[in-house]
């Protein structure tokens, strides 16, 4: 059902203001994770390029009470706040609602939502899905959750008109496993440089006086490996662990049992506070072991941070030669890399400059928006 990436370059005549929708995220303004930031950054830019864009939002995450937001129409629908039902219930309601809006094209986020991509097709809309990473590998899912994601992967190759992979590694997985092609469109990044302010003051740190880690605190994101590594490192700098997770309380409690007073658990931080922390970090650690292109990794590179990344194929693809890579999930090797960077500020500065250059060239939101614009214009033309 998917089309080859080569079709994205075709020019075609579509109506002046194509009507598109983005489903499957928690909504905008972004206040949770990568898909929400993606939805906000892409939708606002597509509006500037002549599209009429609607983003579906969840009542249990939604704070902004005025629509449109940055030119984007918002539809707020309820869901069930539950680890396994939150996303799929809201996406199902959104998909049925979209039938009555007569969109030209609909983008779903997350392979778990693949089953519902058939619904907008009933109304004549063209449908694409961003499948994200191989989510069934996350340890938080039980057998039912992993089975649902496996089914979602398969249905993503049957129901949508196009599959979007945010990394070549994910493209190759779908090609090898299911024999289908996909569009490779990466995640974007744009960190606004900010002067030292309330975020640093609240956490008691100074610029360049801390190592930064940002992720949901779930086992496959390996905050525990970073904690174990940092405990071995000789430095007076702090380690800021930024993130939370609603269904990982036991794991987070265990992380906080560390006796190392240099480790600060900052909780979830968004917006200007997040940009402030990225701006002034000494270096950034990406310890994740599962997923596609990780937003915080690209944002750290965009901010000019020296990056130390877990050696997964996805992370290596993003970092290239513009960062340091440690042996996969190896606390000893991570500790050695950290010590090396901490003892050589010149190396940290040089690697940060390379990371910023790579982010500008490959991962700017304007570049990513242009790729989605071509995708949507092609889909709309096919109607």
C-alpha cells in the first residue's frame, strides 16, 4: 500500500488550502514528549505554507483553552487515562470525528494507532502514518501491549497510503520484515539559546557545571546505566536527570536510591526551562536503547552540546561523527567516555561545534517541514 520515496518529488495541482489533520498525539501546545513537539512545530509551519491544519488534543493533557493556536485549529476530545487505553481510545474517537471534517489528508502518529487509519479512508482522505520506533521492544509493555504493537506494525503496511520512518534504521526494518517501502523523514530540532535563568537557579547549577540527560524514566531509556556510570566518575559537576513517567513509579524510586549527592532528579521540564538547560550543559548523554530518532538527542546537538550516545544503530545514525558513542548499555564504557570529556574541555567544545553543524544541516524544522509539505501535497494530489 505504501509508495516509494521517489514520488515525493512529483509536482501536482492541489487546492489552494489543503485540509490536513494530525492524530495520535496528546496535542499541542507541546507539554509531554517528542510527538507533541513534532505536531506543534510541523503544523505551525504547514499553516505558514498555505495548509489548513487541525491537531487533535486530549482533555487530560490539554491546558490551552483557545483555538486556533499558532494558526492551527485544535479539536479536544476525551480519552481514558490508562497505560494501555489512553492513546488508542483517543485516536479512535479522533479518527471517527475526522470523518465529518472531510480532510484531504490525515497523518497518524504511532504504529499503535494503525488499526484506526482505515477510518478516514472511508471518507476519502489520504492517510499517512509516522510509525516511530519499534515500540514493542519497550519493557513497560506486557504481552498484550507487545502484541498490539506487533499488529500495529503489520497494519501500518496495509491500511495507510504512506508510511513515514524517522530513521533509516526504521525504514530498513519495515523493508526487511514486511517488504514495504517508506518515506524517511527525520525529527527536527530548534533549541532557542537562553541566558542563565530560573531553571538553573531552581536546580542550583551554573552554566557548564552539569551533565544533562533528558528522557522518560523507563528502563529501556537506561537512566540506571547512566547513574551507575556517573557514580564512578571523578568530578564536581552535577548530573541533571530530566524526565518523568506516569507508569514507572517503582523504577524511578529505585533510581533515587543512589547515594551520590551530585545526581539531581529534576522531574519533567518543558518550554523555556528545557531550552535553558540545553543551552548551558557541559555535555549531554543519550542513554536510550529503544526507539527511532530521539528528539532530545537532536535538540542537544542543535544546542551545541558535546553528545555521548548509547551505541544503538538509531543513535549512531543521528550522531554520525559528531559525537562520542559508548558500547551498548555498558556502564563502564560510558563512565570512561564521561571521564575523558570532563578532563578535556577542548574536546567537549570541538564535539559540540560538530554536533551543532550536523543538526543545522540535517535536522532543522524548516527542512523537515519541507519534506512533510511535499508528502502532503502529493497525497492531496492523488485524491
